[in-house]
C-alpha cells in the first residue's frame, strides 16, 4: 500500500469513527417518549439547564377581557375550509408536554407530524384524559379538581399541527418545548416499544415511592438532627462545609408549625452568598394553606405529620440551614419546640456549566395593588422555573372572582405563555362547584390547597418537570387578581421555585404583618357548597329548600370561626313561601320568618337572627311550619357578620 493510500484509508476510517460516534451520541441524547419518561423519574436532573424554548397555545381572550373559552372565539389559531379548527402548530423539532382543558368533548383531535398531509394520529379529545385509550393513562393523564390534564409526551421531529374536528372548542392549553431544526427527535408513535412501555411503568413505580427512588443513588448520606428552638431564637439546623448537594430533607412534627401567625421561618444559604437562597415562613415553603397542613405533591409537602422536600439542591462550597422563631403577638411563655429532621446529602459536585442552584422567591402581596398582577418571579439571569405555590385571599366577602385572573409569562423579554384563569394554571377548573375546585386535593404535579367561599379564599400548587421553563436572560411570571384589570382586592402569598447560578430576585424578610393569615369579619355561605342533614320529608333543588309535613333541614357551619354573629340572607319570597324558625341544637334562635308574598320578590340582606358559633353550636336548623301549600323557601346565600360591625350595604 502506498503512503498516499495509507493516509486516505486512515482518514476514511477516522471519519467513519467520528460519524458513528456522533450518531451514537445523537441516539443517546435524542428526545423521545422514553427520554421524556426518564426525565420524569430522574429527579436528579432537575437542576440541569436546558436550551429549549417553552411556549403555550391557549384559548385566552386576546382583548384582555374574560372570554377565555366561553364563546370559543379565541379557542383556535385559524379555521380550515371544512370548519375544523387548528389549535396547535409548531415548526422544527419539539415535544408537547402538557394538554389541559376543563371542557373535553368527544370530537376528534388529529395530530399531523413532520409535514404530513394526512393525520398521523387521531384520538377523541376526551380520551386523552379518560384512561380508555393506551398509553394515555394515570398518573400522567386524568382529571381532578375540575380540570382534565395530559402530561404524556408527544415528540415530533419536524413540525406538528393539531386539528380539532368539532363545531366548538372552549377552554384549552397546550404547552410545548421547541428544540430548533437540528435536534434529534423520535416522533411519537402510539404503539410503544417494549423499552417505552417499561419507562412508562417506571413513572408510576418511581412516583409511588419517590423517596426510595431518590435515596437509591450511591453515596447518599443521612444526617439526623434533633434540636430545640424557643420563641425569639435563631437555630442552625445543619451546616456542611464541603461541596455536594441535598437530595432531600424532612422535618417533623409538622402540626407544631400550624397557626395563623406562621412564626417559624426557614432560611437556606449556599456558598456564603450574601442573599439567602430560601427565606420564608416554613409553612409557606411546605405548602400549608393559610397556616394549616395541606399540600402533598411529588416533591414537597406534608405526609404523616412530616414535612418533606425532595428538590435536588446542589452547592459548591458549603450550605447552611436555619430556623428563625419570631416572637408574635400570641407568644406568651411558650415552651420550646422540638425539631427532628433528616437531611439526605450526596457528595456529587455541581457542574456549574450545566446545573443551577435551587432558589425560592417568596412574595407576600398584602392588599395587592389595583391594576397590577401578582408577581410569581421577576428577574434577570439564566435558569429555569420549576414550581409555584399560591395562597389567594379575597378581601371582599362573597364569591372568589379574583381567581378569574390569567397567568402570564415572558421569557427573555417575549411573551411565551398566557393562561385562561387561575385554577386553570393549576390544572383545575370550575371553582365553587361541587366536586370540582371546591376543597383541597393533592396530585403529584398539581392540586388545590384549599377552597372556602365563607372565607373567600383558595390556593393551588404546580410543579414543572419536563415542562420546566428555561430563561437565558430574564423571566417575568405573573398572575392576575380579577377577571379584568386586576381589580379585585386580595392578599396573595406565593412561592416560586427555580434554579439559577445566583438569586435573580430578593424576597422581603418575613415579619408578623406579612405572615399573619387574614380572617374576614363577614362570612358568606352559598347553597351549592352547603352540607345538609334532613329530618322528615325535605328536598333541595338548587337554591330552593322544600318541605313536606313540617320537615327540618340542618345546615353545617363548622367552617365559620367561633364568635357572635348577626345572620342575614339574600332570599326570595313567593306565593308558596314557607314559614320557618331557626334553631341551634334544641334552642330556637329566631322568631318565625315568612317567605310568603303574593308576588315573587327578591330581598337582599334580610336580617334573620343573632347567633353564636362555637365548637358545640356550629349548625343552624330550619324548622318548617307544616303547610302543604306554603312549603318552599329560596335562599341565595347566608351572610354572617360579626356583631361589632356595621351591616353591609
């Protein structure tokens, strides 16, 4: 062989090796259904930066009003000649990570992948969530708290279009990541390979015991803490002076951190940074709702009286975790609290080029400014957003209309997402309706923290795993308080979780004013969420309470705080209006009240009686007069006002 031929052959062989290596690398790093499942189970990868662009199509009202799906006017990108609706369209390589709606239909969704002229995959819209069509099953797809969610990944190599083949689509959101034109992506196929099936099964297995999954990594050390803290003290829970990461920690007893004042703060500092990475009330950090235990998400919350957090938290040199016990107005010679905790430490060093550190931004927005949305996170730098907790307290009694507000996200100065309502952001829907968004409910990635019409408050949480929102330069993430113009008076308290090289926004230091839970003096109880008991022949039809033979209907008021109240009602009188008396247990507390009038009339805030609510008397019972012709009362709502307040106008 000549020298020239030798050089040529050598070059060809080297070139072939490079090509094969690049192909192998691309295959290992290709985006696929399998790789997306692995991201869902490999929580350790959550700190890793990503260059993808995360965006969303939704039915939000582009005029700024509140028609976010009701009419269907804004529920599509464009209408085809055959009246079908294009609801999603993307160029290049990407993956749909989340589909949400509170109004699924039995109409067909057609998915067109990679420029295909014919549908590549078709499914009933409702079957994305029903569990009837594999592989769209729990825990990635389902419905709760009024919303239908699908987190099953749908990747595409070269563009995707989704067409809705129905007459009307209402509310929807489709969130996706775009990787550009040159990314390696394996397009979705509903017939999963054996490897993909195994990876899907692993999601359920890993999520059912996430702690075991996290602690199975080699080299994880458990550090136990058993200390005491008294009011006015600052306690160092744990200090580590070497690089590594926390892969989780737990603190008990969780019940001792409940309370309206939220006096215990948690402070976490990485690498002697001048600003704490985490500094907020411990109750807010673990997703308590208005001072009471609530959240049980995949990565953070409270279970079996233990607070847990399994967000990976890498640091470069050292870490310090402190508890601060502020002296509140109610603290009088209180006994110290016993703090038992476990910290799970891994010596795995952070790669500063590819991983961020964990930060939490706490925003206690008391009497939020009219005309401006509540800010989850606003700052400059590089990182990605991974979680939201929100407690939303209305300052006006009555319906929780502030929760009509939309979320908004701008990444690097450009809008990337615009939502359709606050409970929608948390994958829910239809607040104040029975078995929808009407009480607390926890799922792995989202849930309702609380819902109370009497207190005019609610809250929710959402984790972002494969749908985490990366930003290269800046992020602005907000939510409105009110359907339009941020015009509902509220107290909003939120926690935003994100990863970055350093803190991009500074939380205010907690104090008694910003942490104390608001308790309203006026409470309203609506029939659609009342709890009833019956004695005799009685029925409830909407707002109508109907009696046969002088029956009794008891209304549960256990949610109302103890105190003395004046009781009013919005009601309607009519020709079949009954006469009733109100009782608490076996004590009559009102004079006879007539709902009779010759013509139908509406009456607002009609006084009924005085009453006292305590742990032994937390119901009222309607005793109907036995009259077969006058046996109906119509109540719009009950209004309870503390006795020292003026009557509502």
